[in-house]
């Protein structure tokens, strides 16, 4: 695992370096997905927390807990989309900055 930190590249990163157009399209899709999933996420989580705080156990039973879990999954997928965006960005910048 230490060898990856020392300059070895993952298969995905090597693929992104070789396929610039696909990398750009993937970066665009990841950006859109991140934007859609994170839009008003803080506002909705805050509203859900307020609902659960006001209604307690009944709020959990009425679907507040399920909604909270769905919001957490959305946040995790949004983070994954952001990381994919950053990986694609890094690959494209690497191609522009280096002659390989």
C-alpha cells in the first residue's frame, strides 16, 4: 500500500489519463450528481432534525428516521461524486501539465 503513495497509479487513474474525453464527460456527470444531491442538503437535514426534536419517538416512527437515513445515503453518494470529480480533475490537469 505504501508503494501507491510513492508514485504508482491505480488502474482507474491510468484509464482516466488515457481517455481524456471520457474523463471530461465523467467529471461533468460527477459534478452534476454532486450538485443535485447536495442542493439544499443542509436545509433538509436541519428540517428533519427539527421534526425529530419536536416529535420525538413518534417522529422516528412516522418516517423521520427513514428520511434521516436517506439523507445520510445522499450525503455519502454526493461525497463519492465529489471525489470522482476531483480525481478526473487531477487527471486532466496532470495531462495538461506533464508530457507522458
